[in-house]
């Protein structure tokens, strides 16, 4: 029989949690050095920030320009730009209601202005709003980033740790502007050190064309993640909305997710388990290959032309959510307990992460 003292260590499932430790009123009485160390320890892990570009089509003649931390040239001043006479825009398409009252004075907005504003679903790091002391610690890591003409910098971003995710739509914008101005200001893009891209491959725009084009803009990127798949599933993401998805993005290993889920299900339903614990590598990986030698040659060519950019470490991952990742790991754990089979992967690891230091080309 178990000792009576041991039984007291087992809490019943329906026990109400003790709320005694939900707060710590004496925190403010700790030495300042200790409090600052605590704030630093709870700074969030690196986040994946999905940036969306929105055409704002605004002319500074048409409305009062909102504050921005940087100046991006306004195309309405360009004599060669359709709809402009060099001093004021002439189109009236896309006017917003508050402009209508001053139509005669401002003459409206351009129909096809290529200026963009940037938004994301990223929630500001909580430390910024806990108190003044936590804010002072957090603000050393996070900057309100990605401003533009007529649009506030509204996304808090850690340039050294956070990953900037560019969707296929954003990349299409950049491709359309090759040889012209970029969608994002170069002075902002050059601060980003970690980049993730999702490409919709077309014959005329292969990856070996797109990647150097992006790296010319994001010239100081140290880590580039190519997303093999954007894994979305209502069943394992608890029915979250797209807005919620974008706020908790994480990277996942490049495996065949569907096959793995079927394997886990087979153990529960007693159907034949043909994979026996094998987590197969994604079949999409080879179609998203990158010629590192080609990239290095393009980089050296650009250096001679005065355009300097870094050749980053490249890896291939799947994009999903923290909710899905947690549920997947629980299913895998249940499968292993039920079958006694340990899940494993077979792959050549060097094929899934390429370090530019391995290249022998000299600048």
C-alpha cells in the first residue's frame, strides 16, 4: 500500500488551481538589476512576421501626409508618370470620402499610384505595455518598422531575431518592379537579417532569378528560409481565423504532413501502418532547389557593379502555426506510446540546409 504521505502528493483532476501565485506584489521591491534581468528573460522568442503590402495610392497634394519615420519619393512628382503633370495629380479615381470636400483644391488621387503601405497581424510584444520599466527593456529589441509615404510604421519588429515572411503576392509586386523602384524602401529592407519566402513558381520567374533580385534589396540577410508549403488545416488548428493564423506562425520540418497524419491515424484505427514510424521528406523540396554556385556568381557580378549583398545560409521549411505544431507533436507522442515505434526521418541533412561557407568561389 502506498504511504499516506505519498497520496497527498497526487492532486485530483478537478482540483481548483491555487491562485496564490498568479501575482507577485513584491516584484517592485526587488533590486532594479534583478527586475531588469527578469524582463530580459521574458522577451518573446523570435517571431515570424507576415508582411502584407497594400497599395495606398495617395498623393501628398491630395491630403495631409501622416507622420512617417522616413521619406519615400512620391511618384506624383514624376513628369513621366501617367496622370501627373509634374506638379499635381489629375485623376479622381479612388477618392476617399474626406477628400471629396476639398476636391477642387487637391484634384484627387492617382488611379495607378504604386506607393504601398505595410501591415501585419503581429501583436505588439506584451512587454511594451506592461509598465515603463518593461517597455524600456523591450524597446531596445523592437522597432516600429516598415513605414512609407502616407502610412505609419505600425509593426514592431526585431531586425536581428525576427523573421520577415514575404508572401508570393509580395514577391510578385517586387518582380513587377524590377528595374524600377522597389515596393519597400531600401533603407528599411537592409536592416532585415532573417527572411522567409513563399514562391509561386512560373516558367518565366524561376527561383534562381527571384532570390538574387530579393537579396539585392534585403542585402544584409544572414538566413533565408524557403517555405516548401503553407500547411493549413482547420481540424488541427482548432478552427482559427486567418488573422489568428498569421499571429502565431512557426517553422516546421520539411516532411510530408499528410502522410504523417495518416500514419498516426492508422495506429488509432488499427489499419495497416505502411510507414512504420517513417516521417517522409517533402516531395516538393527538389522543385524548390537553389543553385548556390549561380547565386555566388551573381553576387560577385553585382559587387563589380557596385551592388553589395550577402549570400545567406539557406534552409527549407514548412510554414504552420504553433497550435498545429503542438497538436502534431501530441499525435506523434500518442502514436509512439501506442505502437512502441519511434518516429524517425531519413534524409541527407546537407540538402536541407546550405551554408555559403561551403562554397569555394572567391570574391
